[in-house]
C-alpha cells in the first residue's frame, strides 16, 4: 500500500471515529433531555455513555491508553488535578456555582440544601464513580482525541468544550447559562490538560475535586467566614 493510500485510509478512519462519537452524543443528549420530563430516565444518559465508550473501544479498535486511561506519570497528574480542582476549581464552585444552585433549585435529587452533609454522600458517590469518568472519557478521551487527529489541537479542544457545554442544556439541573459556562471552562481546561499529559487522571481530579472539595471544604469554610 502506498503512503498516499495509507494516509487516505487513515483519514477516513479518523472521520469515521468522529461520526461514531457524534452518534453516541446524539443519543446521550436525547436521553438526557427526555429525563427532564421522565425522571425514570435520570441515570440512563450514564448508561448510554458507558455503552458508547465500550462500543467505541471494541468497534473502532481504539486502545484504552489512547483514551487517556493510563497510569503514566500519575503522581504528577494527580497533584495537578488536586491543586487545580480542589484549589481554584473548588473556590469557584463555592463562590459561583453553589450560590446559583441554592437560589435556583430547592433541592438536588430530592435532598434539600439544608440537609446534613451525610445525605449528599450517595449523590457525590455516583458523581465520582459514574459521572466524572464517563464524561471525561467521552468528551476528552474520545472526542478531543478523535478531533485532534483531523485538526489542530486547539480546534479540537474548543470544539469538544463547546459540545460539552451545549449538551449541559439537556440536563435537569444544568439547563441554564451558569452551568453552560461552567462546562465550557471545564472543557477547555480539561481538554488542554488531556492533550498535554495524554492522561485523564488530571482532568478527572479537576472535574471531581472542584465540586466535591468545593462543597465539603470551601462552602462550609466560606459560610463560617460569613462570605456565603
């Protein structure tokens, strides 16, 4: 096979990857949108994401390492994620996202904001175990990874972040401009970190740390200081 033919075949394969991911995202967004009126579907978007990730790995023959699931340089990536997520991200969550949620929604998944912190543990657990890994693999590992094979890395990062933020309009607690802007910022930071480190450890720590550390550390601290 000539170099030109091989290049053409590889390009078609890369385009095929993007179309495969796009189809998963369409189903993901449609199910998330339906869950706003049918609460029984609330956890189905995560199931769609998991199925899409596994199918992409098998059908498109993309390795887990290519998707960012690698332990290479994990201490450094973990530290970066903790500092950015628990530090800057957590403070932004406490001062910007949390007040918005409290003003806008009387509860989250049936748990009122004045409930004891322990009642939020199941929600946080699902967020860490299911939401964070699936979204980071889907939007960073898969989407950014596929797009940067076709275009410049910054175009890939920007496009993936835009799609990530846009799909937040379909969620029951994210269909507002505050969460769309949050998602856009998170997508840009995590997309760049994924491209730079080729690992999802840092992005996952930022995604989880900003909400979890922000909620359990910075919110109570700022409340005690009278800032919130």
